[in-house]
C-alpha cells in the first residue's frame, strides 16, 4: 500500500513537472511573440518616420530651392548691368554664395535619399581651382567687411 501511495505521488509529481515545463514553454513562446510584435511595431514606426522625413525634406528643399534659384538668376542679371567694379564683385559673391547654398541644399536631399535607399550616384568632373577661387573670393569680401586681411595660398598641379 505504501508503494502504491509513493507511486501515485511520484506520478503526480511527474505530471506536475510536465505541466510546469509545458507552462514555461508556453510562457517563453508568448514572450517571444510579444517581443516579435514589439520589434515589428518599432520597425513600422521607423519606416513611417523615415518616409515622413523624406517627404518633409523633399518639400522643404523644393520650397528653398525655388527662391534660391530666383536669387541666383536675378543676381546674374544684376551683374550684367552697369555696376561699378566693387558692386560687380559683391554681386558675383552673392551669386556664388547662392550657388553654394543651393549645392548644400541638394546635398542634404541626397543624404536623405541615401538613407531611404533611393540614390543615383553620378561622377562629374570638378575644377578644384575654381572651387578654391570661389572660396577665396567669398573670404576676401568678408575680410574687407570686417577690416582684416585674408591670405590664401593655392598651388594646383595639373
């Protein structure tokens, strides 16, 4: 009779152990499902955020580029009028600064395209001496405005 009670208790313990093990497995599966759902939700929010960011940058870059192109165009027209040499130099600097700003705006939009995976990389010839001359011209005007000197040495090997 003692053996029967011990066997019954042993079977009950084994059954309870199996039930506990099954419950632990179900809890782990439920936790994994919740974690998976959280990850999917975070991924969806990140994708939506990236989409909103891309749309915002696209709209803003258009809103900024349109007047910037007008400034560049009108400055170009201004340089073709009877300006004094100093005025012509200032107008040319405004045009160069506008073109540089437009380039920065385009770069920002390009970075946004890179982040979203929509990018076309193109290779264009660049005249570094022209870029450095433009930088020098802008720095020269700024140094004149603040009454200081600007020394800028460039040696380009071709």
